[in-house]
């Protein structure tokens, strides 16, 4: 009999050969593509990534919890728009929105340029963990100290800017990770983006329990309110640690990504990388009868496989997948996202100017704030029930929903007076479509990279989408400030 390691290698090689020639559908397939080099040609063996929901339930829950922690701190700040408007003036809410969202652009650009380089040197597991832990550390500390800035807009804006920076780091990092694990499945991106919006529910519950948020509430309730929010951030931090260190799917995907990026390097670059790296590039300590280690060996140093029965498809080299290339492939989704997010941001950052038809009702801005978040939340998992047909469909929907924007601004200017229920219904539908389009764009975008090695190109594409998202937010805020100054 062959040694155990040799048997594993032989078995994996046999599976790789048979998967390309067999027409039968396997019961469970590897959710990530594995690259093989046969007869001096590069091929990509792609497997079915439409995995059953129950196979990644743990990762779905963890991504959802981390999504909550990514936004719950600054959502708590913005949710008190009535309180801060009464204390700091009408301009305070747009300024706080700018403090939250402005860091997203430089962070997204930085991640798009440098993340892959540092991932190669230090390994993905190390860099992803470092970014997430640093972001959660600052976010937790600042959240507990927010009551100190309740009467000082400059200090409050600075602290909110730190929260926005930490949130932007998590947003880019977790979106890359979610797109990496199961590239052709929208479950994990939908789970993370749903968590981003679901944080509003916890903020609302905390506000109701602590009775903080109205214009006449004092400082005592603030400490309880932000203390509870800080505890929620800490819990999400624990979920992040569990996701990075305890999830086999996450660690296996990051190891496979490292192997794929390393295999595309030249011999000289690889030698330099090994000299500079303080730790081994691949650190796969998954004890599953050594099969996972054999899979990584198969990816980085594969045996020669006879593919004469099934000619390899043409795969674009990693060096040719530049951001210009990605933009040409992804621009329809990016454009739909920019139109959607910019219009949503312009409307949302003006909620504190909304006036109820009832002069004694000053709670309409807070109602609209939560209606927007909850409707956006419902729109994100809706993409799993009714999957978007194409990027053209998303583009049409993103254009049609713009009809609500002039109605909203005519109402807050007093030119057109809408009933409260009309305003609430309009914001609900407007925000639901926003969540649906934003998530649908991330689900459809990887389809444009089917002729590339998705374990390398999809995270890079995710960075491009993050940059488009951040540009859209700044565009929406710019519209708000222009309208305020007119």
C-alpha cells in the first residue's frame, strides 16, 4: 500500500482530473476555484459555489454580527439627530455625516493600492486580523467617550471621524473577505451588508430603554446609552476574532488566496518576498487528516495533469487584471451603485430638516432615520429571494427611483407639503430599493470575471466597488451642502 500522504495526493489528483471530464454533478464541491498548471498552460477548475445555506450558517451569523459592530457606533451618533440639532444647530447633522463618511474614500483607495502587497508579505490571515483588531480597538474606546463631546461640535466631529475611519477599514476588509470565501454565492456579502443596517435596530432598542435621544434629554442618559453601544461593539469584536481564527472556511480561503497570489510571482519576486516575510506565507493549521495541507500543496506545486480530454479554457493572466481592466468589466454595477448611494445620501443627510404636518410633532426626523435604515436592511436579503436578473435591470431601477429625490427636497423647502405618511412611505420604498441595488451590484459584479482567477481578482474588484461607494457618498453630501447654502 502507498504511504498515507501519497494516497491523499493521488486521490486529489484523480478528483481534479475526473472533475474536468465527468458530466456528473458532485454532491459537495469545493467552493473556491483551484488553479492547476498542466502542460505549461494555466487553467482554472471552477466548482459550484451555490452552496446550500446550512453549510455556511456559522459564517453567515459571524459576518452579520461583525457588520453590526462596523456601524453601530456612528449609527448611534447619527440617530440622535434631534438631540444634536437642538444643541449644536441645523448644520450639525450634515457635518456629522461628513465626518462619518469622508474617511471611506481615502481608506478605500489605500486598500485598493496597498492591501494586496502587504497581504503577500505578511499573509492574508495576519493582515486581515491586524486591520480588524486595530479598527475595533479605536471604535470601542471612542464610543465609551462620546458623551464628553455632546456640547462641542468640533470635538464630536473629530471623535465621529475616528469612528468613520475605523468603520471604513472594517467595511473594506470584511467586504473583501466576504467576496473571497464563496465568490459565486451572495450569502456572505448579503449577511455582512445586512448587519451594517441591522445595527439601527439595536440602537433604537437601546435608545428606548435608556430614554435618550430627544431634544430635552440630559447628559446622564448619554453615559448609559453610549456605554451599551460600546458593549455591543466589543461583542462584535469577539465575533470578528471567531471569524478570523475559528472559521475553517475563512482560513482556508485566505490560505488559498495567498497561494494564488504567490504562484503569479516571478522567481525573483518570490525570492525577495521570502526574504522580507517575517512569517511563512501559508499558515494552514487546519487538522483535517492533512487533506487541507495536501490541497494547498496541490495548488502551489501541482502534479502534471493530463487535460487532453478536456482542453483548458483561456484564463486571463493576473498581471493583465488592472483596475482599468476591472472598471471596463464592472462599470455598469459601479454606475448603478453611484447613482443609488449618492441620491440616498443626499436625502438621508437632510432628514433633520424634515417638518411634520403636525406642529407639535418633532419626532418625524428620527422616524425617517429609522425607516430608512430598516427598509434598506430588508432590501439586502431580498436579493437572495428575488435575485437581480442583470446589471441592466439594476441600472433601470436605480434611475427610476430618482423621481423621489426632488419631491423630498421640495417638501423640506416648503414648496410642496406632503403628509407624514406619504413621506414615510416614500422613504421606505426609496431605501428598500437602495439596499436591494447596493447588494445586487456586489452579487452580480463577480460574474464579469469568470475568465480570471477569482480568488485573486474578486477581492481587487471589491476594492474598486468600495471606492465607487465612497465617491457616491461624498457626491451625495456635496449635494446636501449646496442645497443648504442656496
